[in-house]
C-alpha cells in the first residue's frame, strides 16, 4: 500500500515569508534567506527554537549553505538538509518538510528556498555520455518549437500565446515580492526583442535571486504551540515523479499529467475542485500545455480559454496569481516554496489586490530540467 499524506498525521502550512525576488545583486545569500525565515516565523507566531528540522532548496549556492545562514537564528542542533533538484529544488524541500512532519519526526519543519545566480553547469554535462541534442537546442528553443507545434496543431495564434504573459504580469504588478512588478499590454509583450521563434523577451522568465520560506506544522503542534488554526492551510497531497518514455508526446506535459493525476487521487479531488494553480511558466507556452495536462480544460482549448478570462483572477480557476515565473521571477531554489506561500496567502484571503475570491483549494506545480515534476495540493479549512 502506498503511504500518502492522507494516511499519516495531518500537515499544515502555518507561516510564510519572502525576501523579494530581484536582479542579481551584492546582497549575501544569508541575508536573503534570513529575511524570509524571520518573516515566516513572525507570520506563524513562532520563535526559532520551535523549529525541529530544516530543508533548504537551492541549486546554485554550492554545498553546505544551510548552517552558515541558519546559525544566526540560534544554534539549536536541529537536522539540516540541503536539497538540489534544479527548478524543483524548493518544491522538493517543501515535500521533505511535509513528510518529516507527517511521519512524526517533527512537529515543526522549515522549508526554505534561497539562491543567487552562479555558473554551475548541470551534472549531466559531466556524465561521460554524449548529449545528442542539449548542446544544440537551448531550453528557450525547445519550448519555442513546442509553441510552434501547438499553434500549428490547434490553430492558436502568437497573440494568444503571448496572452499568458499579459495575464501574469498583471498579477505580478500587485505582488510586492515580484522581480517584474509591472503590467504589460499585448503590444509591449509582442514588441520586445525576439529570443527564439515566437518568444520575445517578456515571454521568457528572468532568473534572479531571492528567498521564500514556509513553516510546516502538525495538527498536534498547532495546539501545543498556540498557533492560530484559522490561518493554517492543510497539505492534502505531495507527489514527485521523474520522466518516463512518452513516444512522440511532449515529455514536459506528459510528466505533468501523470504527477497531477496522482495528486488528485491522493487529495480526493478532481480538476474542477481547484480554485488556484501556481505552475511552472518559464516560457509562455508552458502554461497552455500544463493547464491542459492538468485537466483544467481539454486538449487544444487553453488558448481560447485564456482569452475568455478562464484563468484570470475572478475566472474559473486563477492561474499564477503571484505573476508566475514570468512576472514574479524564477530564482530557482525559492520558486517552488514561493508558490506554496502564494497559495497559502490566497486561501487565507490575505492577498490584497490580487486576491482570487472564494479561493479554498490550490495546486502547486514545478518541473526541474524536464526530468522531475513535483505537485502539491493545499486546502483551507
């Protein structure tokens, strides 16, 4: 029998915090991370000694990043684990914190994402096995080709694909932690420098720096530590998968399809139950592919649904209210943790001007280098 969160102790998000995502700067990563953790502790009404384990998601800082940072909060002897999983590093750190609490090892666990850009190549480049395509097709070109295929197959237009960016920037403009906190119209998005295929600069996410932190607590911990239960959001499902063989189908979308289907089953929900989705939109076409793979609309229907406002705040299911990777930014390690923070804030009804009315159930989704996918389902009480 597969062990799931539903079969273990209930797990909740009790505190969230950020250091705003930003362009690379001279700010030490220690300052970035501590800013987010302190904000999360304050948000939960906890002090550092209450935290019993810590998982730090990062892909570019190098080894042993946790202790030089977290020691400034107090040397309490807790287990600290660093998690690297490419773009899904933060999501994976959050998953481990949830499993830690669900299994009874901790009542309070920290999931932290922090990163600063550095020229660290993927390990696959040193595998000793020649890569037949990676040296010739950059990620932006890979997704530009997928955009062309999507448009040719379903009759979508370049304007509709660019509409993903318009929507997400309108959300980012209301997000105080976003790297690109500015709304852009369709003419702005389409009029920028062309990067590859139909993609202009504003259809490609920025990679910067920042931090996001989430405190995961048990049901017992909420009462024992006097945490405000009304602001705690339950984690119903946590699923992580790696890619398989999909034939001629896009592995990015098919991996997402498999992972989210398992998450729905574990959470006991259907796609129609979702109010919010925070998903990996490093390039505009990804959002259209992934909402279809998640079953939010039928195959080939996402572009038209987006145009009708289906995925906007106030629409049927609000996608990337944070601004997504396009608007909020993609500092790698923090990105997946920040998604959890955004969904928690929305479910609490504390998102201010970017609040999606009636938000109760949300899904967070990240992929890492196309090889892994991590999905979580959260729900208010």
